[in-house]
DNA sequence: AATCTTTAGGTAATCGATTAACCAAACAAA
DNA sequence: TTTGTTTGGTTAATCGATTACCTAAAGATT
């Protein structure tokens, strides 16, 4: 290793500008400098204020948030834990939340828990340890720490997927049960009664609620849950589950012509198989999904889906966080209005009715 | 406001456990506790070590990374700035990097710059101010601060899209020029010579290089750049640009039958229009994209694409970061081997040759 | 003139963890 | 016995910013 590189390594020439340097440059104490920088001007003369501001400018000073966070025991950072960034719905929600947070002067720190409880716990701890102002979980999984954190002062907000036990927690997102009911209504109104369900794990409240709403409504119309075939498999990602599940349906003697997938990703998987088998996803089936993936209008025109526009999440999430901080937390889940996106064939069909 | 809520607000019962509390609980000094917790055992007796570990366990202590970061002037956090999380390619890369970083004990903090220079600058500053160990930029845009940061000690790594000026910077990702050449080769080998290009801004090195490689190779085979029609529009997202651009091509008297889109998102946009016009994206055209979006095999079987598997990014990125930290930075861009994904029709065609 | 008030700003403690420097006791070597 | 040396710790400084509390000087009031 050349010696000039060694030198650099020995002491990273920390060219960070600290408050002390600004204060020295302006010939005032750090207290004065700090006050002026934070806009507390009633303790300084016009002259001093100008000096300090000049020093800040000249040195290119920016407060180290880490120092402030340590002292104030609170940072401007909001941790966002997403279950799977590979799922465009979740990344789009995260992106929307980022916009809204930055608008209010907060910084988003996004992490990917890969749907694993211990990774989620690790990040929960890390956020705590970084003194995050709040933790937003897009797609929570049941984990050991989750319940502890619910009560230890950290602001915790569940987005898109309710808390595993739904108790003492704040939620922003779709009304999963109602969405299930609405899908059932749409199908029934258009004379679709031969329905199959594809689902992954039902441990997640979101999926379970969607299914419950759907089946409840179908029951009311005389379609017994036992007459609604289910296909699923666990341990794979939703795309693969959808694919495998569709295989199951295609092998059935009297296969359903409506395939309700409890998430769009499942529908994507099912679609792949229909393509490979030379079937038509619009003529031969009616596919329904949940979440309305933002890519749907572009690459999945065949899919019907119900969901909340991703851009609605950011404002609602931030508004809810602020309400919690203001000691006026919502007492009810914050349900965002969901919308249907229907494919052309189904749309025309529904017009005729 | 009820009084019990007021009380809570007055002083957030900071139930964080600090090192001092652990030390007190174990009847040792913070120095001793700190050393034991960090595994420096040559300064402590067996007895003391057990005491401290018991205290840590009983109190559920976890070091506040903020304190450590302040003291050591360095955190375990790596900032990842993505240009657009709504783009599944970028989120998938981020997700992969997250895995690899966590494997090495680092924490990813992901931000969305929305392709905007000043947001990128804001996050660059914030990362600096949080003492991030490194900053990884997935899709950098030219910005004021970018050049400063290249030289002020912060480890900076460009992923998937080279630095705007390509000088003095580290890059991990696809060899854009070569990928362009390879696409040209594949087309030529299969007798495809009537080619159109859809692109968004060519200010980004990635897009410009792809185009250059493509046109250079076509030139060699006697297809002059002027004979390769281009369609583009600025200011919209890639999906919309693709859609608009495809309109342009469809209106042309002698429209190309091969549409090379400089990103998959552009291809998605173009695809939407072909669907709406009742055209067949496989029979009527040959679509080529770049990046091989991970969703392609599931919902875009019609697309041919060249790209690097998202999962390859994480390991390569982390390895490069470690090399930089070890004072043995790569002197060349780190090119990850790219692969082709061909649609069925094109694959069969290429077999025949 | 004596006292009070305001202005302008400094001193030092604090947040949590790390670590250089120091120290007392035990033990070993000369 | 005196002089190292090792063991097992402690004390206190430090990182960067904030802020409660103090103070000196100037101006206002009685």
C-alpha cells in the first residue's frame, strides 16, 4: 500500500464543518451561533446575526443531524419498513410517503424486511436506536418486538396491511373487508357466479379480510363458501404461488371462470400460465386482483383490480402521523377510498346491465 | 385534551436503556461495560463479564447507534439514493443491495430522489449529516453537490447508471455500450434491419451509451444513423414517453418493425398503445428493452430485453464498497454480465438461424 | 443615586457511547 | 527490599448541537 494512502486512512480528514468552527469564524460562542441558526434572534444583535450567517455561508455549514438528534432525543427521520420492495405496489406507496414526508421536512429511511419477522425486528430496533420520529410499516408481519413497540412511546403506523392482531394500532389503507364485499358485488351484478380464489398465506390480516368480505357477500347470494374453490401454496413468492395455483384450477374438471386473486402479484403469476397454455385471460376468464398495481394499466390491461391509488397513501400517512403527534390520534382505522379498474371486456359488460 | 395525555406529552417517558444504566446495574463503570459489550475482554475478569452480560440481558439493552456514530464519526448506515422507486428495476436492485448490506452488518437507508437534482442534493447532504458510511446512487442525476461529494471523503458509488461525467467515480452495473452493441448484433443476426428507437432524455449516460452502442454496430453493417428513426418526448415519465413515442411510429408511412426502447418502462408504454390499437406486440413488432425488469417474465412475455439480474447487484455493490474501504478501489467500472431474455417467437427465430 | 429591566451573549451541562490515560493491587524478578 | 509488569479496572475527554442558567453593560425608573 502506498504511503500516501496510509496517511489518508490513519485519520480521515474530516472536512465536516461543525458548529464550533462556525462560532469561531464569527467570533461568538456556540450558544449564540446555535440560536441564530435556529432562528432564535431575540438574543442577538443585528450585527451578530449577520456575522454568523456570513460564517455559515462561507464555511458551507449544515447542522449534523446526529448531534441534534442525540441532544434532543429525537430526529427528523421517519423509518419506513416495507415487506417487499420487489412488489411495485409497496414501492409505489413508499415513494408516495417519501414525497409527503419531505414536504413536511422529514426524511424517509426505507428498509426492506423481505417479509421476515427477524429482519423486521432488527430494523425496528435499529429505528429505535436511531431515534426515529416514527416507524411506518408497509406490510407488517407478526413478530416478537412488534407488540412491545406498540406501547413504548415509538409512534407506529401500519399502512396497507393492518397490524397482525389489529389491537391498539393505527392503520392507513384500504378497507379490506369492504373491498372483498365490493368485488363480490361487481361479480354478482354481472352474472359471474362460478368463482375461484387464489391466495397465499392467510395469516396476513389483509388477505384474510379480503377473503372474508368476498365469501360473506357470496354467501348472502346463496353461494356457499364450500362451493368456492381455493388454490394456494405457501413458501414461495406471490408470483410463483399464483402460477402454481392456476395450475390447480386448470386441472379441475369444472374449473371456475372467475379467478379472484387476493393480490395482484398472484394474478400476475396466474396470467403467466394462461399465456403459456395459449388461453385468453380476457375471453376465457375474468381475473380480479387487489391493490391495483400502478403498472396494471400499462402491462396488465387484462386484469380487473380494486385498490387505492398509491399517491393517496403519502398525504394520508403523514396526516395520520401528525395527528398522533398532536395527541389526537384517529380512533378508527383510516380507510382510503378504493377504486375499481376494470378491463375493457368487463367494463362493457357492466355497462350493458 | 385529557390531563393524562398532557402528562405523557410533558416528558416522554424515555424508556430507552442507556449504557450508563447497564453499567450501574452491573456495578461497573461505563468504560468496562462498553468494552465487554464490544467484545474487548482482555480488560475484564470472568466474573465482571458475566455480570455485565446479565445486566444487558435483564435490561434488554441495545447500544444507541447514534451515540456510537457521534463518537466514532461513522455509522453502520449506508445511504442508497434511488432515482425512482416506482421503477421496479430500481426497487429490485435496492432490495438486492439491502440483502447484501445486511449480510455484512450494515443498515440500508433508502431514499427516492424522484429524478430531481435538488432532492438528490438534499439527500446527499442528509446522508453526510447522518455520517453515512457510504452513499450508493441508483440512477444519479447531474447535480451541484455531486462533484463536491466525489472528493470530500464520502464513499460514493454509482449503480446501474454511471456518474453524469463518468470521471473519478466508481460504477457497478451493466456495460451500456456493449449491451447496445449486443442488441444490434442479435437483431442483425435475425435479419431485422428496420429498426426504430424510443428514448427519453439522453442526458443520462446510460441511455446515451446504449444508443451509441446500438447505432455504432448498425453503422458497421451499413445502416446509417439517419436511417434509424427516433421517437421521444421529454418531461413525462418513461411509461408516458413510451406511449407517446409509439404514436409517432404508428403514424409513420413506413414504420419500423423493430422497436428498441432504451428502457423497459418505455417499452411498457409503447405496448399499451399497441394493445389499444389492436396490434400484436409479437406478430406485428419485435420489441426490445433494456434492464430486464424482474416482472417481464410474468406480465411482459412479449418483450425482449437485455439486462443484469437484480440479484447480482447486491453482492457486487457490497464487494465494491468493501474494496474502496480497503484502499483497493476498482480502477475500472465493474461491469456485471448481462443476459438476454427473448420472447418465444424471437427465440424460435434465432434457433433457426 | 440607587434600583430595576432589558439586551446581548457566554458558560457549562447534557444526550450515549468510546477510548486514551491513569491507577491500585497483585505478582514476579533482581 | 526494590523495581518492573500484569491484571482489572476507573476517570474524564470527546464527538456536535442545544439550552438552562448566569452575567455584564446599558438604559429606564423612582
